[in-house]
C-alpha cells in the first residue's frame, strides 16, 4: 500500500494537551482565574496560520506585530486602503524566496522584528535556565499587551514531527507548570499545553545554521508606526556592503571631503537598492507622498546632505543623495575602525550633529536594523552568529 501524499493534521504526542480538549479548557479556566492568561487575548485576536510550511517565523511575527498594535506605515498597505502586517511585508532582512527554502534563524527573526517597529530581546537556552525561562513566561502570560513571548524549539524533542519551529506563547498554568503554545502551523498541530521543563529541553538543541541553541525572544512595541525607511538589505548583502565599503574608500582619503566621494565611488551597483528608503520608491499614494516630501525637506537641512550636495557633481542626478545620507548617518560606529582617527572623528561628528526630529527617528530605526544585520551576520566577526 502506497504512503499518503497529503496530510490532514498530526496527533499530538502523549503528555501534550490540546487547547480545545476538555482537559485543555479546564486548564484555560484555571489559568485565567489565576491571572496567567492576561497576555492571551491580544494574541488570540490576531492568531494566524503560517502561509507556507517554512513560514513559522514569519507567521509568528505577523501575530506578534499585530498583537502589539504596530502600524506597518503608509508605505505598506495590505489591501486597498487598509494597513496590516502579513508575511509578504516581512522581507527586509531576508528575501521571502530564501525563507521559503530554509526558514529563519533566531537572529534573522529578531532583525525582522526590529526593522518593523518592535524592540526585541533574544535569549538562547544555552545561556539560560528553566527558572529564567519560567520567569519570562510568567511575565508575558500575566501582562496584557506586552511583552509578547516567542519560543524557538526543536519539535522532535517534544515527540512531534519536524525540526526547528517558532510559535508565540499564549499563557501559563502555574499549578501544573504548563505553557500554552499557540502553534502557528495549525494545519499540523492545534494550540497545546506543554510541560515547561520539556519545552525548555526542546530549546536546547543546537541550530546547525547558527551553531547556537534555540531559545526564546521577547517583543515590545518600540514604535506605534513602523518607520518610513528601511535598509533593503539581507544579512548576506549587508556584509558585502559594509565589509567592503569603508575598506575600499578609506586608504585614499585624508579628509571628510575626500572620503565621501570615495565612498560613493566604492558603492556597489546594487547599493542604492540596499540603502534606498521604501519611502522614496517613486509613485506613492497621497499620504505616503506627503510623508516622503516632508522627510526629504528635513534631510535637506542636515549638515551631511548639504556637504554631499557641495562635493558631488550635479551631473550625477541618478544618485539618491538623501538615501546615501541616511545610510551614512546609520552606519554603526564600530565599522569606522579602518578609518584614520581624524576621519573617524569627522564622520562621527556628522552622525552626532543634531538632526530634525523626523530624520532622527528614521536614523535611529535604520541603525537598529543595521545593528540587527550585524548580529545575524558572521562575516568579519570573530565567531559565527
């Protein structure tokens, strides 16, 4: 008899309790009465099934970002006039086609959260204890709204089929030390209660891509509206841009006026795609066009963009100096080590010059994304991420 080629769900392994079962409903009622289901409701409002077998990270992030009430911003409508996070919005740190092939690592999921308006805290199980994880579960379960808790674990350790998986945590039953996993692969397993000690054990296996254990992430809302700008970069091409850019330009420059043209000449052909703000993408609806124009006007008042205008020939109109200025303002200072002390001081001074509030907000957002890309990158680092 031939094996089936399609599947409709999997039975939960012994020891895991289905959320909608009679026992699962009793656990929910008891935990609700004990106050450790307060975080459940924002997640339940946004509960979503991942759109692809490899999209557990994206599906989880869609639930969490919408539960945190983060507005994707006018540059990213969902359907018609409505703005809402779905998986297709979440491609700023890794192309969707690559995620579909190989999923996401913990650093990549953290990067996606940060560049879409969340503050993210990463905890690898190898540096935690079951008790520290329990404290994180209690806090998220007993607090409405935030922080939201996401677990990254090995399904096989729980007796399930599959390997690495992400899902949000929906609640906690203190009496029986059970964690409610809101499994975003609802086509495979329903939401279910898992003994906390077993779940922590399932976070300990090493992810072969990062060579670190799995773990958990905590999410807070950093911004009510996701930033207008985003580095159109992945961990791979960010390495190519940052590792090569200053190394190529720095040796021939003695002053900031010499360094900036050298930097622009060293930008690879795809660099404008990497640094270009989504807010500067050609035709836009009126709301976005207005925000674009306001940001461009504020950028024109910055010392860095005025300097770029003076030293870059006007015969290069195709060069988006506003986007380049945002990139230079957001570059991590840790990457300036290959510059001379004088150039480091001058470039740092330009970054520290007071900026219009709108520009400062975008720069802080880009710098957060840049730091996350650095974290998820292993090139030019002493050890793998």
